[in-house]
C-alpha cells in the first residue's frame, strides 16, 4: 500500500522495508515522509525521503499545520540525509 500511494501521488518508489507517514488534506495525500528504522539513541525515525504536493498545501494553507504535527510527533527527527528536506524546512520557517 505504501508503494502504491507514493507512486500514484508523489511519483516516488520507496523500498519494501521502508515505513511511511502520510499527511492528508481533505482526505487527499499532500505529503509523505519515508523512513527506514529508528535511531538507537533517540528512538526517532531516520528519514530517507520527503515528498509533498506544494500546490495542495499552499491552496489549503496546510504547510505550517503539517510541520507542527510532524515535529510534535517526532521531536528529534533525523533529516540530515533526507531527500527533499529543504522543501520541508521552507514550510517550517514560520514555526
């Protein structure tokens, strides 16, 4: 299911073993965080890729809300090697 949703909405092809958090706007996937396992020290996910549909997030002004929910759930999210992390950081500047 993770592979199907990411391929259909974000044109991404995650590995079978990766996990995924999807942010929905009005029931439509607007952002996807793909991660592989957890850090042994902080027990937070190791983010690998991040995809978003910017037009949908901007249309509903949901970018800041998405970032708040993400950082509330994962206080110490490791995104140093994450693909597209700069896009997420653009939306989180207002926090």
